[in-house]
C-alpha cells in the first residue's frame, strides 16, 4: 500500500510533462496491441502509438500477456493526451501518453510491466525517473521482476535472440547503471524533417487545388508532407488550432 501511495504522488507531480510549445494530441484508445503499443482515435483519424521510453515484454515472452493486460486496464477505451516525440520507421507515433495527470509510460515501468528503454530515453529532463522506478520495481519484485528462478531477458535482446545476440544479465542492474546507459547511448534516429525540439508538430499543408489539410504525427501522409511557410503553410500545436485557421483533417 505504501508503494502505491508513493507511486500516486510521483505520477500526479508530472502534470506538466510536455515542454513549453509542444504539441499535445487528444484521442481515445481503441485497442491495446501489447504492453507498449496501442491504437488511438484522434479527431483527424486513427494512429498507432508506440509508448516512448519503455519496452514491454513481447507477446511470446514471459510476462508479455500480463503487460498487455496491464496497459489495457490502464488506458483501454479511455481518452488520453499524447505528447509526440517522433515518428518511427514503422510510421508509429512515439509519444508520452498521459491519462489525466498520470504518465502512463512511467507507470508501466513503476508497476513492473515494462523496462526503461535505455537506448531511446533522453528526450526529457525527467527521463532518469524511468531508471529509478525500474530499480524500485525490481527491488520489490513487482510484475516481470517477480522471482521465477530464471533469467530475465530485456525485450530489445529477446527480439533478436535468433540472430545470436548475447543476452545481458540485467538482474543486478541498478538505477545508476540505467542512467549511465542512457547517457552513453548513441543518438536515436533523426525525427521527421522540419521538427525541432519544442516546436509545434502538426503540418498545415495547402495543396495545388488550394485545399487546406492538416496532418498529425503518426498519420499516413505526415512523413511525406513538406511545409513551405512562404506559401501560407503553417505548423500547429493542436488540431483545434489548425481547424480554427481553416485547415481540415484528411478525408479517409
């Protein structure tokens, strides 16, 4: 009980996870794919969201089904706010997912349902919290950290187990080890063209037929859309702002 109260206090203190000027998208979670991926219906359409900074066990990995179930209980069918980080090579929106004032990404780690994804952390100043709460979950044997008598494999290594990738023994890893790994990790793949940290990310495009259409991160045409502000094209921080300026969502 004390752990849950402590966790609640921490998560409620993260209300301002977004940086000044960041885009925030609101939508309803329509399907949870696994412990770190979900389908979200925005006003402009459906997108796939990959939760930033965490890596949950795969479906065919121990605790994979439990992680997916935990995420489903947290956000399934609920309205969430997305703080975009980037669009990955699979055209998924990588984002921090907020349920009210709760950072769902961090909560999945704190409850032992996901690992801190060391290679891709470092975008936000509070990211070492993922390491801190992973270490707490491990110490208290929560979720995937419950003693099973076997070795726990990080999901990013499990996915490449058929390629002869050696497993790392993280069982004795500390929060400090995790933070050091974040600082030592190479920079992740560059974000989509035109994005600068802290900028508004919704693209307001004007087509040759003078149609004003906005594209949100994670949508099919987002990566290929280029903005030329000299033509009246613009960047927006919210879908409401784009619509107020006379732009509409793409028609599916």
